[in-house]
């Protein structure tokens, strides 16, 4: 039998397809865990019928961490797009939209990730 992890499945569905593929590849490396029909499933048998909760918890934490990484990666991309749009709107003459592009510097991204208490 399998246990469905609905919350993680919903979060994974909200991530861009490239991120989903990367996460699914990692999920396939976890024994007893698979993604089927959009759901993340954990085989109870693989974790001693539920007797080995530490292994189960570690697997869930690994999946949660991967999903969080891609959620934050998408969030920083959206933030950069917002900054780019704002700079374009403040320029009076736009000869080159690319020149208005704003990239969030690494230290700022690190600070954002620390705020969310994320570590990969």
C-alpha cells in the first residue's frame, strides 16, 4: 500500500515543468517513493510498514526541501522581473529594454533565502 502526500503533491504541481522534472528525478532516487498521476506516493512497505518513522521523516524532509528550493527559485525570478518592469516604467525613453534589466545580486538572494530559513 501507498501513503499519498497531498500537500507536497499540490505544491509540486504549482512549480514550473522544468522544476517538476528535476524534483521528480530526485524523488525517483528515494527508495519507496514515486510520483504517479500527479500524486507523491510513499510505499508503507518500504519503510517497515510505518515502523521506521525516522526514514519516512527524512524522505519527506528531502522532498519538502527540493520543492521549497524550486518555489524560492521561481519567487526570485518573479522578483527580478518585477524590478525590470519597474525600471522600464520609470525610464522616459526606452531604446533598449535589455539595458533596463535588473538582476538581484547574489548577496541579496542569499539574504532572501536566509529569511525563509532555506538551506539546500
